[in-house]
């Protein structure tokens, strides 16, 4: 272009977690996992379901989320192996993570 440059000041920069953000740690896990779940609503129904490799339901946990970042500790006593953790909000599956249990 013409080689001229112009510098602007930052007016506003806001960072928000992605809608329906869902993280799980530690992975692999032993006796419990911690879930980090963000919600944009004041109160929202959610659930966590754990399935084994053949699709058998192993655990269900119902949650009521508050607006912002929610931390949920989920204890379990399951056999070592690979599991799928499905996260749903308002009865709609949102995200699934693989979880390795030692």
C-alpha cells in the first residue's frame, strides 16, 4: 500500500470461556476426576455419563450449573480401562471426552 502506518489503542478486550466449555483432569485418573464446566446461564441443568468400551453405562451424575466456571469433583470406583465421558446440558449431548482409568 502506501507504507504509512497508524497505531490504535486497545479500547476493550474481554476473554470468555467458550460456551459449553468442558474439561476433565487428571487423565489418566485413579479414583476421581475434576470437571471444569462453563455456563452462560444463571442456572442450568447438566449431566455427566460415563460409558465403558462396549457402551455399558457405568456412572451418571446430574448437575445444576451456575453462571461462570463450575468445578465438580466426581469420585468413582471403576475397573482400569478406557471410558467415554459424555457431557450434556439441558438433555442435549454437548461434548464427549475419552478417560483412561488406571
